[in-house]
């Protein structure tokens, strides 16, 4: 059966709510599995990117995190491209293409390590990042194909796959880092080729309809608005501010953490395990974050995440013992989870079905452009001012996000009062 025929058949079946919810759950599980495998490229690239960059550099170690920046630049570049590709060929083929790109990027990064070429290595991680941009669309795909009551849970289910990515990624690093004794880290990126292929197989089982019941009439009655009108909404701007704040702060600290730990005398394996605990904390709460959003609301969950980020910074600032690093990384992951999933749920409520591709693409382009800057700044700040300065800078940014969120709550109360 062709993709078009499958979509028609699926669209017919979705006219019954129970079947629609059942299919949404099935797709969320497929995307969860893909998140676990293809999504493992992110913790691999971030935990090893800076260390491999440091290995390739002979001078100016402040550029060591540039490969991680390359990964995040790839996420930003790929955001609009991923949305455009999936609009043309559908999400199943689009996501499978993204998994293939991840594998290709891993191969290029490994080749760069064999050649001892720093900037070629950064380029390889940029390609991995482009593949990662498709992974970032998994959460939107799960939400768009789900009934309204299941949307927050669908997002949480998909991101819960990150729990397994938190195991697969760091364990892949530990078992493959010395696969080529004369070329440290090369085996890690060779492994990305296998992860990309496995991801393609998993994603071939995806069956997300390009339109769900009611979409056609909704689009006829409510045509797509100009992008500038959508992104000018106060709620969208609030959601974007909080998602950017949560993600950039997480990247800022996480990128510098492995380098800081090694500089403080801890082994690369201990640094990798710290990232493993961090990534598990990023995604493990996803099993219940959706329920918390349904029960307490998006604003409460996002604000809780931002407060946890502030506490995380306090722990990191307090010292450079192993427990400081690991506990701050765990809190960093937990704060990101609440802040980012809650913000994503806010974003999905600001656009119509006919507007989803351009809004999601815009959101992720802005997000990962700033995330890329945060990863580059992490290496510079760490090299010039030290780990404590990384932690200190979390407080003003998280505080500003809380202020924006409070102003949104006040505006909502005024609106409801009228």
C-alpha cells in the first residue's frame, strides 16, 4: 500500500474517536522507540563532542565545544528543512530520511577523527544535528495526530523514549570509545551509523495521517494565517521564551559539564555517567509530565521547571565535588523536562492544523539557533571564568523567564475577568 493510500485509509478510520485515540497511542509508542534509538545521538554528541574537540585541538581550548555548537547549528538549520521535507513526502518518509542523515553524520565525524581534522569533525556533528532536527519533530507529530485530551500525554510518551536514549547513548560511548585504540572517540561515531539504520526500521512502522477528523472543515473555515500574526501572539511569545530559556540553560551547563569534570580530575567515563544520569532525568519524568499538565496546567509545570533550574545552579555553584556535578546535572535534566514539555504544550495551542509545519519549523529554528550560541558560549565562559560562572548565569535567565510567565498569567486573568 502506498503512503497516500495508507493516509486515506487511516483518515477514514479516524472518524471514530476510539480508533483515533488507539492509533495516536500506537504512533506515540513508535516515536518513543525511535526517540530512544535515534535520539541517543544527542547525548553521544554532547557528552563526547567537547572532549573529542579538546583532543583534536593543540591550542585555544576555548573552541573545544565548537563541535557541539556544530551539532546545535545543525538542529537549527534542519528545523525548517525537516518541516519542508515532511510537508512534501509525509512524516514517515521524512523521519526515516532524518535517521539516515544521523547515520551519515556519524560516519563523517568518525572519518574526521581518523584524519585528525577539527573543523571537519565539527561539520560531521552539524550533519548529525540536521538529523536530530527530525527527532525534535517527533513530539509535534505525536501531538498533531492525537485527540486534544491526549496531546500532552502523547508528547510525554515520545519524550519518555529519551529515558532509553539516556542508557543507549552513554553506554554506547563507554563500550565503543576505545574501539580504535589509536583514534579515541572514533568508535563512538561509527556506532551512530548503526543507530541511524535501526531508527529507519522502527520509523517504517509509523502511520500518522496527514489530516485527522475535522481538520478539513477546520482548515476550510479557518484558513492558515500569516506566520507573523501567529508568532506575534502573546501566548506564543511566552511559550517560545520559556522553551528557549529552558533549553539554552540546559545546553549551557550540560555542554561544559564533561570538560569541567575532566579538568577537576574525574575520568571521561565518570563524566559520561554524569551525562547519563542527566539525560535520564531529562526524560524519565515524561512518564507523568503529561498528567501533571492536564491536572495542574501548563503554566504551573513550566514555572516548576524554572525553579528547579535555579536550584540546580545553586548546587553547581556550591562546589566541584563529584556529587555537585552529578546532582546539578540531574536537577538540570528535571528542570528542562518540566520547562520544555510544558512550553511545547503551550506552543501547540497557538496554531491551527493548517499552520503546524511553518509554526513548528519557525519555533525550532529560533530555539536551536540560540541553543547553538549557548553551547559555544559554554566553552568560552568555562575556559575564561570557570565552572562557577556557568552556574551563576543560570539565575538571571531563569528569573527573566519566570517574570514573562507571571506577566502571561496576569494577562490571562484580566482577559477572563472581562
